[in-house]
C-alpha cells in the first residue's frame, strides 16, 4: 500500500499519515480572542458607568467572556505543548 492510501474500508491503515496530537496551541488562539474581547467589554463597561448610562448588559457580557476565558485557560493547562511542526 502506498503512503497516504486509504483501504476500501474508508479508514487509513495504522501508522500511515501524520498523527494528530491535541495541543494547547489551538486553545491559545481562542484564549487570545477572548482576552481581546474581555478588554473591549471592560472599557465599554467602565465608560458606561462613568457616563451614567445603563451598564448591566455590558457587565453581564464581560462576565460571560471572563468565565469562558477562565474555562479555556483551565482546559489549556491539561494539554501538552505542540511538538510537531505545521505543514507549510
């Protein structure tokens, strides 16, 4: 069987092709995205408070993003660092 060929069953043979290892690098992207929006929502919430406008919605949005960020960081700690290089 040639490298990368898939047998009739539809599943690749054992040991053929690169093995996908879960790593924290993918989570780092999501953590950065959530961190950016946490800062944006923090600034919006503080601005609404200083200008005496209703800020409850902004504060609840910030809480949701911070909880998601906390959960992603906890998940990230459980995963190993990426050891393989990405294909160009």
